[in-house]
């Protein structure tokens, strides 16, 4: 009997009638859900920014923004830092991506793997590691500098408690995002265009500039945007590095407005300008990309040809290794060191090595529960968030529903809201009927979904942009509904992007701190919050232990997720 | 916005009314531990303790309690007193009643909570053995210990002769860029201490101190650690018991008892009226005020109210220190102003 074979199933006429495509209903629901999830906190934000403490309409909050110590100062600092992070992250990531994807630099696979390692370090753990490395007096780098040069007791090479320090640390943990986007794009880029350029007499540099670079541009812009927005909305790193130096960025300022007595309305008003900055950036991206088409996967694709770097391979390798040493090796080594020492300033000898920190961390009443909570919310948010962003990216890329522009806006808009403000919006929205979620993991899941939607969507959208619709069109001409062509044509083609997005979201939740810190209760605590608590307590050794454990767990999950995706890809296609 | 509950100031208007003429509202009779209490506590199985005691001390206390009463686990929420205050206010505003016992180094808000009914009076039989001023008049909290807010310096990098001796010495330009200090918006110890220092020296002291390029950390536990690491030479303030612990671990830290006086920072425990585990909560209060609990606290550098508790070696005896006291209700009234002026002066 052939009735059970998959090919026969549609023809047998069972299930829905052939003319009925459930896609519009399903897609409509998705759009509604997204609108609800995003608009609710935005509604609160708008309402709060335009009202006073008594709930009456007032523009008072916005007029207070003129106060330089309240808003203007931190705002300018924040923009400066975010710009620095965007430029630095792109400046490091693009050459690296090109090296590992398109050249014959030695150990390209290993290099790529190592860069991905830096990606799993939450920035706030990185910030603590860099305090240990580059605090002006006790930092190891400065100690070695003084020992080597004979400089005075208070001379320093680097000071991490500064705006430059913050840019450096944030860029260290933002550049892998840009790198992944750029490298994935370069991987998928067909060789034939570059070959055509070469045949037509274009030199290597000319081809790189006129053919390769324009094709990477969308991914690069998306990467810059992610790095910039991350830097603008991040809380952990500036809280660890800026506050000791005695200055605020916008997120820490907003956070300080929630200290007792909370000034939520003013905080909401402080967040609105961030929203405008983001909208401007998104518009700018669109303007730069213009109407140029960047479809790269057509019906056939040539295998990428590697550029032969000749002897330049070795300097290139050195440069790549240097980036990895600075962003991955040094911070992790210092964390391992600190995890084993009684006091972080001790010398590393057999006498000073201790299990005290490990004992302290695992002696804490919350450690196990926080690790479990972190994993549960992370996996749930990654799975739901990926599914959601694939759908939304598909709907907008293929203009499948009316109002898809609005959908795209909804999916990117949460990026403009600092996690901390979203945290408060969710806190207000979900502490009262009909949605009483505060004190449960659901509110965290919701926060993560909202926060991770923009990067996930950006990534899936970049993937869709590189996918020629002719493939789906073919499937639809042959009678498949949109949903069917999405699942059986698009999804397999984008498998690696989907897996990458899943990992993005999962890691994003591990890295999230700013909303989390307001939404956790003692029973729903996450590791990020526990680490922040430990930092305020000055327990650097315990942070080192917990940070290493968290990163190990993250690494295992990410590797497993990628295995799963690759296994699927390698399965025989028949 | 009002969803975080009544403001501190609003509550204190009420406090002022009934706190000034101390109306005879006698503390409840002291209660002793009974098998019935233990059984009820074990049945509840856990107790949520929000504490401002530092992590190692809080964990040790919890472990010893768990060892004494198997079947009860302590859920520890350790943060600065001010942060815990914020957290409980948030939770209560959203009708979450998670906390059973609060330990705080800022007695000011325990006064507010007495007024708004968030805490309940409870006097343990063990507390009756403490010095009388350890017990709040109506039994709404019992002081666990007291500590001091004190400066400290790195004894390897600073010669004893050059070290600061007074609060005013911290204004010397030779310490510019070389000091670290904790934050009154986070730490109850610093909140209480800042109040006392401003009473003694005025706000000019902090306004001048702010010009010394201070490294600003949060917890009162932290400055002495940074000084031991050599990150800064002098801790402009911090908790005495924390500095003492760093010392005991071999950190090169010397505590300064300023000539103007050392602010006394009592640390008190209170029972929440809506405690979800009321019996386990009571049992924990018994344990804290018992000889065993007091000894643990003292070992970690807390100064006990229980006569006869052995002080750890190396801690300067209380009689040899000039102490400065504060009225908790006054601290509560000043708290908001302190936060504001502090932020204006120090930028964060």
C-alpha cells in the first residue's frame, strides 16, 4: 500500500479541503499576539511618561529631561559609548569574519570556534573579569606594567573604570554578534559574482570593495545596529564599571530612579528618547540599503573560493589570535585564577589555592534553584522566541499579511526600550489582574521574548533577505500553502540560521540582567541576578566560580543545539 | 506612582505622632521555644530570611539553624538593607508575601514598618537576656548585634604614622583618588553612619569628600576588600565587622576609629506580620537571639548585646571606642534627603 507514503497524503484528500489554506488565520493570530506582547509595555511606558504621580496628564516629566545631571549628561555619555561600541565591534568583527570565511588563514575552523566562545560570556561576567585585570591599581595588567617598567605606585597602563573601559568591555562581548552575522553571510555568498569581477579584470582589492563588501553590508549594518543597541540598553557593564567611577549612563540613571521612592513616570520619560534614537537608526539602515537587491541564494550556488593570502596568512592569524587572547583567554584565565584564591589579590601559589569560593557558592541556599530557573527560562525563551521570529521575519520579508511594515516595526521596537524600563512596564502590567505573573517564571519568559525579539528578528530577516523567493514561489505554484512552503522549503534552507537564532536567544537570556533584576523574586531568581548581588557584595571569587559554571552550562547547551541542527542537515535528503 | 506602597515619608508622619510620647503599649510577653513550635516550624519546612548581614555570615547562621532544626531550610535573600527595603516594598505592593524574617542594618525602616503594620511584635525568651536596649520598646524588633561604620587603610601601603585618624583627615589632598567608599542608597550601615556623621560634621564634610575622586562601591562589606586588594589605600567608610573579617583572613587592613567618634549601627531582626512561615520565622528569631546565634554573630565581628559572649581576638573592646548613636526614627525621616544630597554630591 502506498497510502502511507508522504507523497500520497495530500492526494488522498484527508484533512482540510485543498482550497483551504489555514495560513492567513494562523499568521493573523501571530500578528495579534506580537502586537499584544509588545504594545502592552509600550502602552504603559507612554502612559507613565505623560502622567504625574497622581495619574493626571502632565508634561512635567519631559521638561525635567533638560536637567543635565538627570538626563542630558547620561544620554550623551550613553550615545558616545554606544557609537564607540558599534564602530569597534564592526571594526574587529568584519576583518575576522572575512579571514575565517573567505581566506586560507590557518586554523580557520578553530578560530571561528574560539570567537564563538567569547560569545557565551555574559558581559557582566566579562566586566568583573576586566575589573580583576584592569582596575587601575590592583588590576593584574597594571601590576605587571609597574613591575616591568618600574613605574610608580600609582602609575597605570589601563583603567577599566572609565568610558573607554566600558566601550572596550562592551565591544568585547558585542563583536561576536556582528562576527556571526558577517561570517554567515560571507559563507553563503556565491563565488560567481566575485569570479565575474575577477574575469572582468577587477583586482582582489577592487573585488573585495565593490562586490564582496556590498554583499556583506546588510549583515554588517544589522550587526552594527545590534552592537549599538546592546550598548545603549545594557545595564550590567556600566553598573559595574561606571558607578565606581562616579558617572551614570542612561540605564543606570533610570535604575537609580527606581530606588526608593521610585520615580517611574520620570524613568518612562527618560526612555522615550532611546526609542527615537532606535527608530532613526532603523530608518537609516533602510536608507543606506535602499532598494538594492541582495538576494544571494538562488536556485544554484557556487562554493565559495578562498582567497590565498600567501605569506600574509601568518600576520592575519596573529591578529585573529590576539583578538581571541584579549576577549576570551585573558578574562577566563583571570576568572579561573580568582575562583581558586582566598582573596583575589593573593599570589597564585599552592598555599593560597582554596575551595572556599566553590564551597561558598554551592553552600548558598539559592544556587541550585537559580541555575535551574536560568536553564528553564533560557530554553523556553529560545524555543518560543525562535519560532516567533521565523514567522514574523517570513511574514515581513514576503509581505504575506497586510500591515507587515507595522509588524516589522513591532518586532524591532523593543530594542529601543532599555531592559530596565521594560522590566518596570512588565512589573506594572503583570502585577494586577487579569495577568498576575510577577513572582513566577512566566514574567521572565515574557520579558526575554520581548527583549530578544529584535535581534532574533534581525537575524532571521537578514537570512530571509538572502533567500530568493523563487524557491517558495515554485512550491506555491505547485500548490503548497504559505505555511507548508515555510516549513518544507524555507525552514530546511535556513536551518543553520534557525539554530544560530536559537543560540542567540538562549545566550541573550543568559546575558540579560536589566529587566531580570526587577522581575525576579527570591523564589524566581536567576544566575545573572545572583552574580549581580555578589558583585554588590564584593564577592569577586564567588562570582568567578558561578560565572565559570554558568558559561560551562551555556556552552554545553549551545553545542548540543548546534549538533541537533547539523544532524538534521546531514540526514539523507532522499 | 503609588503601586510601590505608601511612601516612607507618609508613613513617618504617622510614626511621629505615636512615637514621641511613648504610649504604654507594652511589648508582648516573652515566649520560649516549645516542642509544639518546633513541630509547627518543621511542618512549614522553610523560612525566607531577607538579611543585610554579609553573605558568609548569613549563610553560616542559616546552616547552623538548619543543622539544629533538621527539616527546615532557610531561603536566604542577602542584599544591602536599603535594597531589601525596596524589594519588600515592591513585593508587598504586588501582594506577594514571601518574606518571613527581615534582618536590617537600617532600623529606620523597621520603625516605618512597625507603623504601617508590616511587622509583628515578638519577644523571645532568649532576647530577655540581652541588654535592655536591644529590644524595641513594643517588641517589634530585636537587635542582633551592632557594628560600627569606620574607615580603614591598607597597612602594607600606608605607614601607620601617615594613616588617617579622624573623619576630617579623609579630606587631606594626599588621599585624592586613593579612597573607596560604600553607598547609603544600598547599605543600611552607610545610611545610618552617614546620618550620624552629617549630624556631627555637617554636609560640608561629604561635599568636600566628594571632591576627592572616590571610588564608589555599593555594599559596606566591599571597601575593606578593595583596600586589601590594594585597589585603593583607604576605605572612607565601611562596616567594622567586614573589615575585621578581611583582617582575620590575612588581608592587610587596619581599622580606624576616628577621633570624632564611630557611628554605631545596630542590626535588628523583625518578624513580618504576614509571614508565610510564621512558626519557622519565630524559631529563627529564637535562634538568632540565643547564645549559639549570638556567638556566631560575634565570631564574625558583630558586637553582641548578650553579656558574656566571647569577643573574637583582635577586635577593639567597645569601652575603648568613642561611640556616636542615632535615633532610628530620625534616620528614617532623613533617609530620603540623605540619598538626594549624596547623589548630588557624588554624582551616583
